[in-house]
C-alpha cells in the first residue's frame, strides 16, 4: 500500500482528531476509492485501543433513496443517524465521488426536506464530537482540477501531508490581529463590503477539522454586514454549479441574490430565516492550493482567498445565526482573479492576495512551503 496513505491515516487519527483509548470512532466513507484509507484508519484506531465503526456509502445509491423518499422515511433515517452520532466520540468523514452532478435531478423540495431533517445530525457531529472531514483523490477530482490522475494524486498528498504545525504557528499573529479588530472592509471587482467581527472568537485551522486545511475563521456580527459581494469562483451545491454569484446585504441580511440561476439560488436562501444571514468569515492560506476546482474543502483554503458563508455559524465562533445550510462561497483576490483588498479598522492587511503587514508575512506562500 502507498506509504502516503499510511501517513495520512496516522495524521488523521493522531493529530487531527487525537483518538484516545476507548473512543468510539465513526468512519464515514463515501465512494469506493476511499476504502484503502478506511482500512488503514481501522488499523490505526485498533492499535490505539479504540473502537472503529464504519459507514460505506455511494452517491448513486443515495440519489435513488432521495428521489423516492417521504417525510416519514426521512424522519426514521434521521432518528437512526442521530442516535448513532450521539454514541460517537470521534467522526472521520471522507468522500471520493465519481460525479459531482449526481444529485442534479433530485427535485428541490426533496433537497429542502433532506436539509431540514439532517441539520441536527450535522450539529451533533460538529458540536459534540472530535471530527475531521476530507476528500480523497480519484479521476473525477483530477478532471475537475484539470490534471492527470497521477499528477493530481501527487498534488493531493503534498497538500494534505504538509507541515501543519508550522502553519499553525504562522497563524498566531493573524489570530491576534483579528481578535483586536472591529471593522472589516473588503474591496474588489464588483465588491465593496463592510462588517464587524468585534468580540467574535477567532479559530485557526491547521489540520484539525479539515484535510486539506489552511484557514482562519470567525463570524461577522450578525446585523453588521452592508454592501455587495461578487464571488468569482464557481460553486457546486447539491448537483448544480452556481457561477457569477452576487449578493447584496443590508443590516446583515441578503436582500438580493443573483447567479447563473437566480431562481435556484434564492430558493436555497429561502430554506429558513438564517439562510439569508452569514455564519462565517474566513481567510485562506494553504500555499499549495492556488486555483479553484469546485471542491469546497480545497477551494476555501486557497491562498489569497476568503470565504463568506451564508447560513449557520459554528458554535466555536457563534454570532447567533442558525440555519439548515452552511454554504462556503469563495472569492479569490489574487491578480489573476482581479485582485482586491482587505482592511481591518481602516488598515490594509492584504492586497491582491498577499499579506502586507510585516507581522503577517509568515503567511505568504513562500514562507509556508518547506
């Protein structure tokens, strides 16, 4: 077996979720390509004296279930999955999907019902387990990244097995600065956005909950957002690719939303009241991830990017917003994507994707790559 898979399994078990003797660990494996890693995870978990549990799923099977499901059936599925999650100490979720459009023909009412029913399972996992989620490389991901499978696999392990300890140390000055910041102003092509992050906790992410990782996040004060944000990366959501997303905010609420399918995007933001408010603001710093590939776990970590997330806030950086959705939408600010600026309390901290304050130089790509 590829030694890189063994190393990734060790990193996930020992560093990301820190499995302890006696823990019950749920491994959620979506797609057949994840099975080699699942086997290695099981070995690592047993070696510690913990108890692995496994769910193996396939999106084409899930699609058939969603096409015919009823509210009564979903309620039973929900109760079963929630009870199982409540019994777990640790969650490791990995996906390797052959077709990102597999759910494209699932009717919107079925998608909405599923989102509503499954929300508290997500909350149980996020708030009450030690968890990590990741993608796993396959031909479809390589195609999305416009790379050969061999080249993408090499790229994937470089990204996922980098020195996250070094990255975590480099994040400390930015964390300290964000904790002192009140007003944020973001400018760019089609973007002029202001909001406050005052007194909201700031969370650095360096290999604990996501692999790949490389972001530092907080949340905007719920009613403080005003202006317009034009996202410049495509985003796949439940089988449909949204592009040219433009959101207009007034006192925290999305009052206008447009994209390549404005009707569909507005139906997402009408899921519940919290869907039109924002639960996360994060800055991406992973030096190996430089362009979008329509995979959120990668795209939200792109160096020179930020993401501004309609929907639920995380408990660790809670701004009061609750929703069944948490939709990480990414905006690039490197010169190739039109550039842009981020100001904290009227001080420029990043321009065209590069940090300009001396204490933040350590987060620029050349200083994070060994």
